[in-house]
C-alpha cells in the first residue's frame, strides 16, 4: 500500500510504502527514493491516552552521505513538528 506524506514543515510530498503493520502496536513505512529509509511509529496506551514514538533509519550513499547528520536533524525537526501538530488536532476533537 502506498501512502503520501505531506509535511506541515516542508512542502515536499513523499511517497511511502507500508512495510510493516502490527495493529495496534506498530506501523513502519519504507522510502526508496531519493534514499533508502524506514520510518516506524510505535503506539502504546499510557495514562488514558496513546503515546506515539517514532524512529527512523536511512542509508545514504555517494555524495548524500556527506550530509547525513544534517539530513537526520532536518528529518527529526519535520517529524517532531508534524507529530506535535497531529497531537494538537487529535486532542481538540
């Protein structure tokens, strides 16, 4: 299954493939272009709500490998902002 991720921080749209789905515990997406990457979300009940944790891994090669730390910090910023916004939206309903 393909999923389109439109970030709130960065206007780029990324096409992801669902690589793993273990309802209701885990959801992992795979990205193949422009880099090989995996983005995983883990869900667990906590204090009457749901805690969402995210992790990501990527394989950068060639010239992109020079920018690995910069790419990671940018991805973390985008992910944190998007998850914070999602939390705000979900808690307002």
